[in-house]
């Protein structure tokens, strides 16, 4: 299951999270993208702690920035390519709707923010997801990777109990900070959605919780609480049922600020994300054994590139459907999703091959 600090079963979970996000963008599902994003951030913290615990990490902000750049540079070229592709799609839309000149200034601003990966800091959820909308994740990751060396240095020497308590306090703080934002702006405002979902500092909750879980895994990975596949399968089925119910509850609309704060777009999903990371690292139940197959592991390997590519195809299909006033029927939606998914994988494999040849 593991080799060279790699946990293959977590790659399968990464693939599962990607598929969930893809289905939301393709109008197949709703709400699961939030869980998938929390899995991505928490898993990043988990794996980086697991990999770098015994390694030297930067001890100043300049070195930490260089460290972060080194972590994301393999995706940055693809980020620019996909951004240009979406710009061309948007220009096509603007020309057909006769609003090109009115939209060019906003487009330039969004291009600049995306080039410097600053879009997640802009307090407007419509700007965060402009152009290749999913690239806001890369913007947040840049900040989290800068913070990681300092988080790791602080964690060393701390007892597990202390780390867990700090993680819990951060999650409680997320809810506390969500309340005044909900009161001031309301649950449907672009400010609320930005703060709950895209604001890099707010996403420290996912990342730090993942770091703590990574440390817990390191000290307990050789321990087995059960030696029974049936018991682990029951746990996995129960977690699946809970995740479905909890996600539906979190997604139910409400106008009460206190409930909005509890149902913010991060905290509840972090709890589920951590649980899924645990069961996939164990990979003892029938569900995780079935999902953590070679195909899903390979898809997990491709998911960072596929994540950036898939939204371009979805954006193109949605633009074409809109400009030609073609309605999304349930059957057509599924057919388009299959085509988009296959297209994403093909483009991703081609891009990977070209990158390998160029070194």
C-alpha cells in the first residue's frame, strides 16, 4: 500500500473527490464539491506532514515562498494554458452577445489576478471563480504551502493532545468568524461565499487539521484497532450514510445567521474529509478496497492536471449550450458529462506525454 512515502489508497480518495467535484460542475450532482475541496486541502496537509516530518524545511519567509513555488510550479504552466483557453471561450461569448467592450476591463483584472495567483484574496466569489474557476484552489495552495514550514516547525515537540486541541479550536474559530459575516452580508452574498470557501486564511482549518491527522497517522500507523474486514466495512458504510445525510443537511438553505455560521462551506466538510482520509489510509473495509484499485489510483495521479483541464471543457459545453439555447435534459446532461470526462482524461494524458518529452 505504501512505497517511498506514498500511500496509494489516498490517491484513490483523491480521484473520488475529483469525480465528485466534476459531477457538480457538470450539473450531475450538487454540494459534493465542498467535501471534495476539503478532502484536497486536508489531504495536502496530511501528506506534507507525513513526507516532510523528518526533513529540513525553510525557516524564513523568503525560503518558504520559494518552497511553495516549487510545490506548485508543475501546475502553473497548465494553469496559464487553461486560463488562456477560457479567455478565448469568454471572448467568443461576449462577441456573440455584443458585450465584448463592456467586459474587457473586468477580464483584464481577472487575468492579472490569475497570473499572480491572487484571485482567492479578492473578496468577491464571482471574481474568485472567474476564467478557469477552479484555479482559486491553486491560489489558496500557494498560501498554505508558504505557511507549511512554520506549521511543521511549531508542531514538532508538541504532544498529540495539544495538536488536536489546537485543530478543534481552529474549527470552532471558523464557526465564530462565520457568524458576523453571515449577519453582515447574508448567506447568498458574494462576500459570504468568498470568506467561507475561497479565503486562504479560512482554509487553514482544513490544512492544519490534515497536518495533525498526518502526525497522528505517523505515530499510530502500525497499530490495528480491529482485525476484521466486516467491522471496517460496517464503519465505512456508516460513514458513507453519515456523509450523505450531513452533506444534505449542510446544503439546506437557511436565513438564520447562527445556523449559517454552523453550516459554513468548510467546517462540517472538514470533519467528513478527515474521517474519509482515515478509512482510506487503513483500507481494511470492502468499500475502500474496491475503490482503491489501480485505475482509481492512476486517476488520482492525474487529478491535479485533470482538475484544471475539466473546467475548461465544462465551460465550453455550457457556453455552446447557452448560445444555442439547448436545454439540459437529464439524459443529455449525463451524456455530456461522459464526453467531458473522457475528453479531460485524453487531454490530460496528452499533456503529460508532451511534458515528459520536453523534460
